[in-house]
């Protein structure tokens, strides 16, 4: 199992690769029992983060989160908001 620090670094690298920008918003990670993660993106430090949850082992979670970052995250936010919160 990856540490939260390791997983955060992988997620931030995915975001750099996908969007060619540095994510500066809040990013919280919680481990699920027995396996998986809950990842919360708090773009504007509000009370309503974007949350992605998956009960998957690391080798399945990493491709899953990359796909979600590519498809779901891009479609969940208007580009002008995404552009304003990542530099």
C-alpha cells in the first residue's frame, strides 16, 4: 500500500501531465478499509470538495484515478475555474 504522501505526489504528477499546470488547491487522501482511497480535491477551499472514492488496490487505483482526473475532473469544472485555480 502506498503512503498518502506517495499517492499525493502521483496524483499531482498526473495533473501536471494532463493539464500542463501545477495544482495548488487542497488535496486530502484517506485510506479505506480494507483497500482503496478517498481523494478530495478542494479547489477553492470551500465546504464542497470534489471527492473520488474507489475500493481498489494500488495497482488498480492508480489507472482509475488517472482516468478520473482526465475525464471527470475536466468535465466537472468549467475551464475558466480550473485555469484560475491552477497555475
